[in-house]
């Protein structure tokens, strides 16, 4: 198997497959409801919903860096961690669908990317396209860890409230 299909497989497994590290993104998100997605732990900066939107922003930026000679920049914290709209089940489902769509588009774009160009530097950056694609997995899994922690914290708070 050549490198591009391996990278695509890595991204698929991370999202909804059998990965060595544990649960996929789909599995972790599957039992998070709207209230939990919108909840911000004491002292935290972001909720699960915002983190997922941030993951979507960067997945799309990585796709654009593969397909466009123009480097897309994130100009503000509001662009980097977009606020969640008013909490609604439809909105939460849409946020999850948006991430899947962005990842599907990145996987498709990587399939059209010339394998010989993986070792080339990303314009205006100090890393290669190979590192960029691996970076997507690293970035998403870092934030998946955050989501898992917030999810566990929410359950702890909910369990204490129920037993009080």
C-alpha cells in the first residue's frame, strides 16, 4: 500500500474505525447529548460543541492547504473556536455532520494529492505535506482527549446532582 492510502486509512480509523488507541471520534460523540455538548466545565474555556467546531475549522484548513496555493489563516479566536449557536438537538447533529463532511472532503482531497509531493514543504510553513496530514490525526486525537475528559467531568457532575 502506498502512503496516501495509508494516510486515508488512518483518518478513516480515527473517525469511525478500529484504532489502536481506543474509541473513534464517532464512538466518543455517539452518546453526547445537546446539554452535555453545550456544558462548559468550571474554569474551562470551551465546551464539546466548540471543540468539535474547532476541529472542523482546522480539518477544512488542512484540506485547503492541500488544494490551494494560498495559505488560509485563522485571524481570530472566534474563527479558531467558533461559538456554538443556541443549543438545539438539530444544531448538535449538524455540528457532527459538518465535521464528518470536512473530514470526508479532506480524505477525498488527499486521494488526489500527488504522493511525490508529500515530502515537499507546505508554502510559508516549516513542515511538509506529509506532516500536515499526520497533523490532522494528531490534532483531532488531542481534542478527542479533551472531549473525553469533559464528557467524564459532566457525568461526574450529573451523578453528584442526582445523588444529592
